[in-house]
């Protein structure tokens, strides 16, 4: 237990029971390293487009570039130009409406042909052959003629013969007056009334006819007039009809996309399963090494040349007290009992801040029985091992 220079050599290794398992793990790691990393997934990684998607895309392209869409577009443009012409003509309602709208494409959008629609816009009354007015005129003429021949003229002649045989200029005047009256009451006045009514009706149809054309244009084109001469956008049938096939194609495309998503998920699951199986040996080795790599124990070899002592404490005393060693319990840690020495309890310990294990007594215990062997230097108790 005396002082002196002490050299310690410590060697720490795995627990003996642990070594075979560690060596086996190292061998497996070497084998996996030599095999190389697993190959990349060799299967399909991106799902193909479904038949519904392919059909929808092909149909969309075919429709957009085909004659149907081009025809509808051309018709829409033609109708739109007719609308614009009608709007311009409406600003000149005083005389040019019928001409301008009559030249537009409104006739094709109404129940009338181009000529009929132009007559409606112009407020013209058809009095020509084959018209209702001509038929009524013929009927009235026939009625007047028949009434004159069967009733009026025979009565006048009977009176002329009875009162003035042979006739006279007075009789001719009466006859002419009767004829004029019959024509006036049976033909001229009804025709005038009829024409007046037809004319008023025709004039009243001009604005509704114009509005009819505009309304039809709005309905078919989705673009029209709000009032006469003012263009505005509105919802109509043309965009709906034009876009109907595209909506159907989009629905099919959406159904196909959902199918593709399902197929992609299946591929992703196959890839995840492949990666798991490909990396399973490495993962198993990692788990194995984590299991056996714990600090289960160690073996330590320590060599101490020369006599054992307390050189560190002796150095505190210097040349003045070479036989004293710091044995104060307050400067030691990791203290464990280690038998006895010369009737005093012995302990294994290390000084605070020094990992080298030492063996010695505790100054506080020695002081109880041998106070003469204990001295306090700088507040630290030291034991004179030479006195014990």
C-alpha cells in the first residue's frame, strides 16, 4: 500500500460467450457485401392508360378535328353574323329593318322561309293570287255579282217595264245607282275593312317577328340582342350542343382514370413487396447485430509493475511527506469493499477524475483507532501507511 510509480495497462474485449455470435454476424455482413445491392424492380412501374381513357382521348381529338365540330362552328359563325346584321338594322328601324334582317339568316331559325319572314318584318299584306286576301276578294265579287243578277237588276227591270215600258234614261240612272250601292256595300267596303285589318295586323307583327328572330338566334347561338340593337352574351343551345360530346368523353376519361389509379396502386404494392423481400437479408442482419451487440460483459487485463501504492497522493505531499497518501473518502468514488489490510477495512476505488482503480483504506475509519497515523493537509485527510 506504499507510494511509488505505477504503470497500468488495461485491455477490454467482448464477453467470451458473445464472440462467436459477433464473428458470425461479421461473416454474414461480408457475404451480403460481396453479393452487391439488390437489383431494381424489373416489372412495370407505371400503369398503362385504360381502354376508356384511350377511347376518350381519340374521340376528343377526332371530334375536335372532324367535320361535325367544323360544321357547327361554321353554322354558328354564320348565325352570329346574321345577328350582328340584325342588330345594326334595328338601329335604322325607320326603313331598313326589313331589308337588313331579311338578308340575315334569321329565316332559317324561324317557322317561315326567307321571303315570308321578310314580308313579316316589312309589314306587307299579300293580296296576290293564291293569298287569303285574293280568295276573299273573289268570294265577295261573286257574291255581289250573284246578288245583282238574281235580285237587284231583275227587280229594277220589272219596275221599269211596269211604269215606263221601253225604258228611259231615268231607269238607267236608277239601275246604275243600284249597282254602285250593291258594289259599295257588298264588295268595296268589306275589302277596305279587310285590307285595313290585315294591314294593321301586319304592322303589329313586325316587332314580334323581329323579336322572334332575335330569340331564335339567342336560343341557337348563345349570343343575341337584349332589346333592339344591343348585343350581349347569354346561355344558349349552341355551346351545349357543341360541348355535349366533350362532356361524354370527359366522363369516360374520368372512369378510365379511376381504373388506372387502381392499377397503379397494385403496381405500387408489388414494388413495395419486392423491395421488402430484396432487402430482407440486410434487415435481418441488422436486427441480429442489434440483438447480440449489447454490453453483456467484458474481460479486462491489468498489469501493474512494481509495488502497489498511492503515488498520486504521495505526489501531493511532495518531498516533505513521502509516506502519506490521500485516503480521505471525500476524494474517492466507485468505492467497493475488498477485504482487510493490517486489521483495517480495505476498498477498491478510484480517485475523482482518475479512472485507474486503486486499493487502500479510508482515512476516516483509520482515524477512529489510529489517530496518530492520520494527518490533515489542506483540508484532506492522509494516512501514514508506514506507521500502520
